[in-house]
C-alpha cells in the first residue's frame, strides 16, 4: 500500500530525512515513532504531496506520490480539522465537496462515516458541543469521507482522557478490520504496543529500528526488567555487575536487565545484604526498547 525508499529532505544546511525507507502492506497498522524533530511531519507532508522530496521515491497504491494520489490518502492531523460552528453532518459535507464527491455520494458517505465513528446520533449537533473524544472521532470521519486507501493518524489520542483514548483505539481496530491501511504516529508507546503490527523508530531522519514487537524485543538481551528502590544504589549496581545484570535508568528508576525470569526469592538472594525498599518485575516493553535504541543512536552519533 505504501512504499518509501531512500527519502531525503534538506532545509538549508539541515538534513531532515536521510534516506528514510519503510513499507506498509495493505490492512496493516504501522506505528512511526520518534522524538520531536525526527522527521515525522516532513514525511507526512511529502506523502500528501504538500512538500517535495529532495531524493528517494514514494509509492502509494503502486502510484508515485503526486496530485493524483492525494485522493488515496486521508489525514487526521494532530489538531482536529473541524469547523466548530458547523454540525457534524455539515463538516463532513463540506470536506466531501472539496474531494469532489457528487451529491448522491455525499449523502451515502456522510452517513456511513458518522456511523463508522459512532456519531450517527450527533449528526445535527454543532461540533463545538462535542466532547474532546467525539471531536477527535469527527476529525477521523473527515479523513475517511472520500474512501481513501491509506489513513494517516497523527497523534490520534493526544490530550484525551483514558476513556476517550480507549474509544479511539477501538475505532482504529475497527477501521483495520474494515480493510483500512493505517500509518499511526504517536508519542504514547503503549498505544503503539497495543495497536501496531509493525513499528518503525525514527531518529534524525532515518529508521534506526523496525519490526513487530516480538522482533524489536530481541534487540534487548533480557527476559525481564527488574526495577528496585534502595538507599544503596551503588552497592546494588556493583552486585548486579557481578551477576551479569546490565543496569539502566528509566527516569529516576533504577532497573536491571534479567537474562531470564527469576523467582522473587532468587532476586532477594542475589541482592542479599542490600536493603531493598521495593521490587517490581515486568516484561520488556516498547518503552525500554525505544529508550535504548534512541539513546544508543545518539551516543553513536
């Protein structure tokens, strides 16, 4: 559905995209992750033919990105693209006309999209009366109104409460089940972990790691992450080094990579003589992989 090969973009002396390559097959949710300034927005603008690349190729549904492929893409930007004084139905009608849908097509698509995002009963409600989650769903309906082949969701749940976030997640899964291909950008790593079949980590304009979550987990030689709280951190780190447990800092948390899952009594025995205020264990998560990959890349740079 989407193939990007060697994409490059330079602004003055700053190289924003440095040979970016990725492939998204049909019906897949692909998560594009990266810090601010990594090149996500530039990539989206090139896909939408709003910005010219300085090198590389972009194929959308086997067609080179151009004005002709704009209709193949639906975009729900980070800021909701809606007119708040218009009703939900009027918003969709407006954008459907921009995409050139006939009156008959508009009648069908507007109602279909409102139903798809769970807003059929709010068709006549002004957008400004909707909750934040509902406004986000309306923005996604606008991205779908012209029946695109590829949908780009840019930070779809930023600023939403947890209940609204769950609703958007279910909507995204529903769109995939309906055959939609989705490019998802997000800073919420649990969101990518739950939704995406493949994930690409973007750093300084290039993909530094890519794969399914199980594939990405293999980049960290650990079966579990052990987090402890102790008043004697240096002693705990020294003990872990003798045991072959690499240590990491995740914010203020002191964590160790365990090469295999250990019982609690084994962990306590390994740290015998060191006061432990708390112990927690968890599987390797996307957040651990993301921090390791981006930090490693920065260190090498």
